[in-house]
């Protein structure tokens, strides 16, 4: 394992304790468009890639999907497994830098806020395409690359030490996201670039300095 990858995994293991409780504005901005793009999921087989503490996986299961969820952080998965409804989800440890053990099994793939932690995008999108049944759909969100122009990347404050921890991010462009999806054989149904407004910043004060600034990209893809 590379030092960079070790840092990402270790960072997320530490972040797991507070991930659901630190009023992260990116999660608040991301969940409504991702759920809208996922649409009606009852009866679908769904795969959540980089599931973290299970926020998308548990929502999908609650909506009636049969859900498999993977993450490489044991700390995150432990938090997810402890939540109400987790028994309905199959959680697996998996590093997205290695090939997925799935082929044409899923109707829907959801991946939230993972792309900045991947060194290469082409293998990821190819794996997502391979995991989907023909005609399946994928919804992939990412921190907008414009955030890095403001010196922002995934980070949190460790509640025990007070240390600011940055698990490690790679600066990809929106064009890189789009072209990797196209090279994998996807049709792009929609690309959303979302910025917080003042009303959102009232609910998530950490977003106040980004009002009107792109924070999030959501890709809706069809296999």
C-alpha cells in the first residue's frame, strides 16, 4: 500500500468517529440531488461504492433496494454497521484502487464524494460500468474541483487531539470526470454543478464562505 493511500485510509478511520456529527456542508448539499438522481429504487439491486458511514446505503435499503456497500475504511464500516437498518445492507471491505468483484449484477451504482481520493479515474468508471447490468444507471458525486482553487479538500478536526486532518486528495477536473465516464462506455444523462445559497449557509454555517461558489458535481450515467 502506498504511503498516500495509507494516509487516506488512516484519515477516514479517524474521521469515522465524528463524520456524521460535524455538520459537513458538502454532505448536506449532496444528498438531495443524489437521491433525486437515484429516483425510485424499490426492487433494484444497488451498489454503494465508498459507502463511508452508510448514509446512501441505508437510505437505499430503506427505500426498498437490495444493497451491497463497500469501503476500505474499517472505522467507517464499523459506524455504518452499528446504525438502525444496517442489517438490510451487505457491507464489504474493498479498496477502490483494485478491481471490483462484481460483473453485470446491479441495476444502480451510487458513489458519493470518492473521486478526489482516487489516483486514476478510468479504472474506477470501467469497474462501475462492469458492475452494472445493461441499461443500469450510476450516480456519482464529487467535491467540485473549484474547491481546491480555494485551498479546500476533504478534512476534519480530530476531536481527541484537535489536529486538522486531511486524508489526501487528488485534483481532477470536471472534464476528467466526464471523459473517464465516456471512455468507460457510459451515456451521460446529466451533469450538475451545485453551489450553496444563503439559505443553505444558514443551515450549514461552514458553507457561508462558499455561497455562489461551486462545491459539488453530480454525474448521472447510463450503461
